[in-house]
C-alpha cells in the first residue's frame, strides 16, 4: 500500500463521515415529516368528507336560487297585473272626466246668455252673486286641470314602476350566472373527490343544468344612468356610418378596429384595445376555459382554499357585493 | 309604415315581454304578437304579417342573434326591421349584432323614450 493509496482511503473515509454527519442531521427532519404525514392523514380524510358534503349540498343551493327567480317572477307578474288595473282605472277616470271642462264652459255660456235678457234693474242686484258664481267656475276649472295633471302624473309614475320591473329579468340572469358557477364548481369538486379515491356518490352528476348556458348574460346589470346606451349608440352609429350594412350586400362587413378606434379617440391617436374594452366595462366575460383553469382543469384540481376564497369561506355565505365582484369587478371598484 | 303596424316581441322572460308590450302600447303601438324564443318567433313570422321585430339576445332554442340571421336569410321577411333589446352591452356583442344586421340596439334596462327613439329612427331609415 503506497502513500497515495492511504491518502485516497482517508479521503473516502472523510466522505463517508460527512455522509454519516448529514444523515444524523437529516434524521430529525425525516422524523418530523413522518409525524406530519401521520397528522395530516385524518385532516385529508376530513377535507375529503367536507368536499363530499359540500358537493351534496350544492344542488339544493341551485334549486333555491331557481326558487328565488320563480318567486320574483311571480311577484313581478302580480305587480304588473296591478299596474295594468291601475292604468286602466286611470284611463277610465280620465275618460269619464274628459267632458267636464266642456260642460263647465257650456254652463258658463248659458249663464251669460241668461244674463243679457234680464232687465237692467236686476243686474245690479245680481252682480255680486254672478261674480261669486264666476269665481266658483274658475275654481272648478282649475280643479279639473289639476285633476288631469294628477292623473297624467300618476300614469307616468305607474309606467316608471313598470319599467323598473326590468330588474327582475336582470337579477334572474345574474342568479342564473351564479347558478352556473355553482354547477361548474360542483362538477370540479366531484372530479376532485373521485381523484382523492373516495366512493363515487350516486348524485354527483347534476341531471341537467337548471339554467342552460347561453340563456343568460353573466354581465347583466341594472344600470339606469344611460351611459351604456350612449356607448352602444356611439358604436352603432360608427358601424352604420363607416360600413353601412347593405341588405343586398352579403359581403359588407362592420367597421374595422381602426375605424372604431378613431371614433372613440379622435383621428390622431387611435384607442388601444384595452381602452375600448375599458369603455365597455372591463373586457370579455369569463369563459368556461377560464373557470376550468381556475379549478385546475383535468390535471390539477382546485384546492379547498381556492374554492373557499371564491365563496368567502365555508361558514359564511357570499354577500351580494362578493357575487357582484365576481361578475363585475370594475363596477364594484367604482362603487366602493 | 303607420302606427297600425304589428310588432313581434321575442323574449324568453314573460315579464320582459309584458314590459316591452306595455311600453309599445304607451308610445302608440297596440298590435303586438309575442314569442318566447327564436324558433317560436320564426313560426309566428310564418303565420302572420309582422312589420317589426323586437328581440332579446339570450334565449333557449334559438337566440336573438341566430333569429336575426335566420330572418335576414329568409326570402319573404328578410327585410324586416329588427331591434335588439338585451342586457348585453359589450363592444363585441354590439359588433356581432350589427354584423348579423340588426337595425338598432338597446341595452336593458331601457325607457319608453329610448324605445320610441330607436323605432322612429329605424322607420325613418327603412
């Protein structure tokens, strides 16, 4: 054995010693990992049970939302029925009093006619009485005019109430969108439960969607300031002005993006796509792909934290503001 | 076209159909036919003489956009005035509707004044 061999042996022994030292240091960590795994196992089981329980409850939530929509529709129908009755009564009332001013005028004319043939000596005696009667006629005339104005005002207000009931259709669409989201989450959770190896629940798959996709607008909102209509009008005018859609010309297309940009931002600096999107309340609606991506698609399911974050925790229900924020983040920002 | 014209109001929401019908009545149009979706609307168009179509977008069976395309490709009533009344107010929606050749576009919630203005505008340019 040469000196070189001894040096090499010593070097290997040092390496071996380093491995042992590392092993000694790693043992407590490995022990901690084992303890952690032991502790987390029941937690995982609990999470699994919780997921299954939540998933079972979701159809009831969907059904309750549908009930809310049906109830508001029924109530709206009742209100519309009552509005129809009130409008009809107001019309009848207005019609029945429509001849009153003319009748009053006829009475006045008759009195004037009666007045002239009377002897002059009577005139002085009856003057005061006649003046009083003229004042009564004037007061009656004013009352009739006021009554007409009141009926017209009531009519207009009833019509405003009727138009405000559009809120039922808009909220029904918002509820349908929430329901659709619940159904998507439920399907993802069902997949997650299967992946975690639990028993497959018989009722995991919804028999059918309560609100078919495409029958609601997830961005529906009750916005009465008219600014959305103004933006739509501007775009419609731009599209009609820059590229009239002739009915005889199948090839006629809408205005180009540049033309729309020019309309919304002058001729010098065309608006960016983001700016135009900003005009129209914040971009495109959430696609199914985006929902899928949120919940991990086929490969990585969403965590309970992610689902909780969406619904504001397991115990407290989401507020309207939170739902609004989900479907209309920009509006929520502007309100706050 | 006169105010005796017949309107076809297409919406899957009975509430909205009623509101649109009442709004039409308020602005002087009393002859209204109702349909609950695009397919129903096409049947009604085949049955009677409709002068003006007011349609929602989001509906089952056949939506308002598909209905517009179906009407425009129809030999008999391809030139009917079509007014889209919808909650959809995104730029892409308006462009898609105009590409499908609706005559004008109203965003819900609307007022009878806006309805009157758009109808008059369409009738003036028709």
